[in-house]
C-alpha cells in the first residue's frame, strides 16, 4: 500500500514541505495519499542548485554514473511489487500492466547504465586541402547543462525514467515536474536516487500545479526542456521556452493496417489489435485508434474483433483478471463519451461496448465514423477504436497519413514490398511491421512528426539531445 504522505525531492533531499497535493485511487475515487506540493520559491531554488551542481556533474565520471544507474536497477527490482501497486492505485492501471511498466522502468535504467560508459567522440581528418595540412580535429560530447523535465500521467514510471536515466548517463542535473495526478512513481525514483552519491543539486523532483510551474518552461537557466503530454500544452510550452532546446513527445492518432494476405493469421492479428487499442484503457499515445482492414478480410476480422472486445474484463485494476480499468478521471471519460456520441449522431455505429459510468469506459469499437469527426481526427486517448475497410494498399497508406499526427503505425503484411512501401511513405516516427503501433522497446528511437512532437527518446537518442558536440582543432605541425 501507499505511505500516508510523500515528500518532494529538492537538491537530492526529501522535503516534507506540506501535504497539499491529494492523490486519489483512480478506481475508488478516494484519497490514497498526500504529497508535498512545490511552490515557485522551491522550484527557483531547485534550478539554482542544479546550476551550481553543473561543474561537479560534468566531472562526475562515467563509471560513477553507471554505478548510480545500476543501484537504481537493483533497488527497483527489490521494490517491484510496491511500485506496481502504487502505479495501480495512482493511475488506475490494471495490475498486470503495472507490473509490465515496472519491468520497462528497470529495462530503461539498465540500458542507460550501459550507454553511460560509451558516450564517444570521433577524430576528424581535416586535411581535405593543402591549407589544412597538419591540422587534426577531435570531437567529444559534453553535458548540455541543467534540464527541465515534465512527465505525463499515463506512464508515471517509465516516461519519467526516459528523462531521468539518460540525464544521469549524460551527466546533466535536472528538475522534474511529474504529473500531479500521478506523482508517486517519480517520487519513488527520487527516493532511490537519494540513496546514491550523486552531487548535491543533481536532481529535484517537484510535483507542482500547472499554473504555478512556469519556471520549468521559461527559466533561461535551463538549457533543455523535455515535455511529454498533450499537443496543445506541448506546443504552447515550446512557444514560451525561449532559447533552450525543446523536446516534445506529444499525442498520436495511431493506425494499424491489415493487409489482404493476413487471412490465415486473423487470430493473432485480432489479439494484437485488441491489446493495442484497449490496454491501460487506451490511454497511450501509440494506442490503436484507427484499424484499416482490406475489404476481403473485413467481415471475418470484424466478427472476431467484436467478440474479443466484448470479452475484455473491465473493473477494479487491482484484480488480476481485469484488462480495462478506469480512465484517469471522470472528466476525461465524459470528454471521450461526448466525442463518441457526436460521431454516432453523424452516422457512426457502435459495434461493441459503448457503456460509460463515471471514469469507467467500456472497451468500444465503432465503424462508419466520419473522417471529419473529433473521434476520428483527434487523439481519443481512451478505450475506443475505429474500424474501416480499404481496397487498395496505397489508399490505406494515404488514409493513415491523413492525420495531423504522426507517431507510429502498425502494418500486418507478408509482403516485403508493402512493408518497405509503408516505411518509405508513412509520415510517422516509426513503422512496426506485423504488430500494433503500440509496440515499444526502450532502447529504440521513439518520437513523432507533425503534431506528435519533436526529437526522439530511447536512451542513446536522449543522451544526444542532452549533450552538445565540442570540437578541438590541433595544428600538429608548423
């Protein structure tokens, strides 16, 4: 169970400043714990101490960074059950999904530990013309400076880890604002980091209300802002961020295409589509929202997917058999229900699910959804998927691209030509062949284009953003 209260972490130290932030059990709606809430003064102090820590963090050698990350891996394994239950309570995430996220947290820190000792440079041959004879170039990567991190509610552990772990590996101090609805996972990470010998000021983890957290975005002492969350908020933050580098991991409207040659594999395809669309109540930016099925397979897949969707158990996320738990809040459930009702009023048909009660939203499948509807155009971010048919593979690719988003797409096909055609043509950050777009491994480059964001996560790629190239030119003969 959760502790009764949690401090925030300011310059590596727990600070029980207050208990102003109530964190609810997302299934029961009852207050589960209370958390210290940072004000502007605390945030300002954390930034100043991160700046002061920069020289020592820059000098903190790779083997020590690796030791910190390895300590985290060890402690996360020891506390895995506790962290999974905390996640289940604060996010309403089914316990099996919560355990899976803890596993990914551990994987992310493991990869960071490995990468921390291979942030390499290169030697440049500058003798490209007679005037450069005797000159040699040397390139290394150096920490960019203090970083600001804002993490979301839907993966409170692993999406925080994708900022924290590469920062430690790169040798940059950071100040993190976890989502106020789900701060516990990040604070447990802070509790474990506080056990290490990171330099004072290397990290601060400060839950804060959005309207009081402008310094995370506007303060010029930060050299990088990494934000994961909604597109509207992300692009607004970028506009306010000033000169600092900005990394945005935003929303999606992910599609999966089922090619005409998948008739013998429909059981597998349907299982993966149902998982991708409805796991953790669809609250994933790479959750399957649009399913495009070749006309020759449409009726067969439709029948099986309806049955699979109806079979998914909804209920208490602490129950081992639950697949669909609550959405993060009743207001989010109402928002999505409104989009669904508007689509139905315009001619869409609910073919599975559709029941909504409070924050509980049944796994729902629709067809004939108008392409100009909010449900089709925007990010649903809930347990709703749209089924439609196509006749021509190229037309299906064009339909996938007909979106303001471009995060990941999934293609079920036995055709190598179609796989490469999708890879060449789809305007997304990643194409997953023979699985859903929801697939992610924590060392791969992950991020989107268009309204889905800027930059890439995945440890090595995040380290590149958190470091800068520094050149030395040496004239060896004169």
